[in-house]
């Protein structure tokens, strides 16, 4: 995905929101599904409670505070955060009818921001 590399390298993007088709809702569905599938319902609930305690970040605010969410994930899961976040991205891209690029070193929040910008440009 050339658009992701171009936007990341120039730093010429700002926080965007998904189109009004509910993209932030799709992101949250993808996060919920990944947590439930990979970790279980009880752990998912505990993670959201811990996220509030550690980062003062409510579940509903995650789409606007992706950097905080990403930091929380890496603090909590270490290198395993990459696997969980990749699963979230794969689910999101599937919901959007897009192919998730492989082998990139971008942060989770960079992927989401670039995806939002790309969708808005369509």
C-alpha cells in the first residue's frame, strides 16, 4: 500500500475519523472481537477496566486516543501486543473490504490513521 508509506514518510496527515458509515464502530467491533477471540470475554472486560484505571481511557474514546491505546497494549502485552493489534487490523480491513498489507513496521495508530485518510479520499 503505497499511500500508507507516502503519508507516513511525509508526516503529512492529521487525525481523521472514518466516514459516517460507522468506521469508528467497526474499529471497536474489531477490537472487541479480537479481545474476545484471543483472550476471552472475562479478560476483555478486565482489560477495558484496566485501561480506564491505567490511562483514564474509556472504551468509547479509543478511536480518538489511539496512541494511548497502543502504548497501553505494549505496556500490558509486550511483544504480544503486535499479534493482537495485527488481528484487530485484519478484522477491520476485512470489514472494510480491504486487504491488509503485510510486512510493515508501522505503529497500530499509524495504520488506523492512514486507513481513515485513504477511505476519506475515495
